[in-house]
């Protein structure tokens, strides 16, 4: 995935394991986009997404769920909690690029 991000010109990639860390990072760093798994320890991805999207300071950050759970109910629940996109693993590089591209402005 790092190679794909370099193609897009994304310089900083932060890998976090816990949903709470993702929330903290969203507040402290205000990233351009967040890719998050549904299944994370302590606070799952949907819970973390809900917190991020409920706060006026972070709600504009696009959150894309990247997960092995492809059931339609999971997708709808993530959307209801504020997720902007949903990609099911395994995925093609092109699919990831397309989804991320929908939420990031093109370089000028």
C-alpha cells in the first residue's frame, strides 16, 4: 500500500493499531484522509470513525474503511457511523487509488 500512496504523492503514512490512536491522531495531526480497518482492538474502526465524524474539528476528514468484512450490513453500519468510503480486502490497487482519489484534491 505504501507504493500506491507514493504514486498519489502522499508523503506521510502513519500506521496505527488501535482505534483510540486513530482518534488521537485525527485530533493532533488533522490528516488529509484516514484509511481504517473495521476490526481493531479496544475501539473498533466504526467506533473510531463515529468519534472522528461527530467532532466539528475532524468531521471533514474523509474516513475510508478498509476491511475483510464485505457484508452489506457492515458497509451500511460503517456509512451510518460516518464512513465516507468502504473497500473490501483483498482489493486491487486501482480500486484503492480510485476510492482515495474521490476524496483528495488533485495536485495543482
